C-alpha cells in the first residue's frame, strides 16, 4: 500500500525547499498528501511562490483551491495550520518534520518531542535537523545502515554535520589499510546567518555561536569519541557556509596532499563534490545540492613526526539547499526500503 506523506513546517525556509524537492521528484513512491504550517494557507502559498533572494522562484504553478486545499501543477494537497500534532492533520504514514520545534525537550533532554507524531498514526518521522533519534541518517554516507524494523524516528543531522562527516568518513575509510586513526579534530565553521539571530547582530558583525556539531559528528563517526572540538562563527550573509577541519591523525607511510585529494576525487557522487578553483566563495556554494564540497586547493598535509600528520580540509556547503535536498532523498530512500 502506498505510504502517504505530510510535511510539517512546509512554509519555512527549509520546509519550502523540501516540499519542492519531494513534489517535483515525480516518483510514484513519494506520495505527498498534506502540508502543515501554523502560518496558514495564504502564508504557505506566499512562501512557495515568492521570488526568494537566494533560491529564486520555484518553477511550478501554485493555486488556492479552497481554504484547506492548494493545487500544485494540477495536483491537490490538503493544507492545515495546526500548532501541534493532532488528529485534524495527521494520519499520514510519514511525517517530514521541517519546523524545527520537535527536537529534544530543552528542560528534559532525554525527551524526544517528535515522538508525539507517533500518537496520531505516523509510522516514520524524518527530522530536518540534528536531534536524538533512532538513527542519524546522511545520504551518501551511512544510509545503508537504515533498518525499517528498528529506525522510526530519523534525524537527517545538521548541515554542518553532513558537510564535515562526508570527508571525514572518506579519510578514515580510504586510509584504513594504512593504519589511519584519528587523534584530534578541531572544527571551525563559518556559517551564514540564521533566523535565530538578532537582526541587527546579523547585519553588523561576525559572531561566535554555539554548535552541537561535535556530538553529532561522533554519532556518525564513533572513532572520534572524545576527540572533537567544534566552534561556529556566524557571518552576515544569507546563505552558504564553510567548514574547516583541522585533523591530527596517525598513518603508516607517507601521506601527501595528492593522496588525500585523490581519495576525495574518487569519492565524488551526487552527495559529495570537489571544487578545483583557487578560492571558494559563496557564489560557488549557493544552489549546490551536495552535502559537502571539498576545496582541493585548500587541502594541506604536513608530517608532524613519523606516522603522525596534521591535515586541513576545507568543505563548502549550501546550508539550506544541500540540507533540504538530502532530507528529500532520505525520505525517498526510507519509503523504498520500508
């Protein structure tokens, strides 16, 4: 029986991108039936049809049919404006949760707020952000670990986590036969501004910001347990971010920049890319849908002593577009495997 999908937070910045990607997949297994957002139908339509300053206008025809139905390219979708899971809008088999309000309870960190969706018929919930879940899933990296019998609440991890773990996993996997072992990782992200920041702060300055990327990275690469320090800087741009990975690792043999970049080139896929230009800037990142784009000319490898190396990897990512695409692909994958 075909599974039905409801997208929660469909009018938000990530939600609108995920909605676009899922609906325009034109995959019979991806059956979106409902969109929910407390903003209401008129605000959702505005979000789905506006000329966004970063991602421009979507190429589709969106019309209001009645107060609870919109038409997208001739197909009707139910629209609700509920603030919390309830029987008025749930009943779908799959919830794609893009609102950001159903992560961990801040007062009770062990409480998974997204479990509330299961009380109203949901079989699977996929979150567009890092949270405690049955599985943190990054397409192109660990998606084959998904087990439909065990994994029901699924986090798609954060944009920074995805940008970082993909090159980290490549290094570990390709270097394994030569004894590659992580000793330390210092992560610095230069991240575009987000809605959680004060508007004047965004306009006026770069600022430090808390990040949970260290814990999220360890979930996906357990060998880094106790070895990660992560810092984030927010800068006054709309979209586009860069992760700097400063790595100390053991390796038996001669490790060079050419070897490391060769591993990255061989790993190129629809979720991982390399950039060959001299300087990476926001224009090179915006609109790109991969999780991670490694700037090859910025890779450095220095031997600290025999068998011990200092490595720097620079990875760019569209923190909105790439992350949304990954969630849409994760939803498609879960549907086909469930």
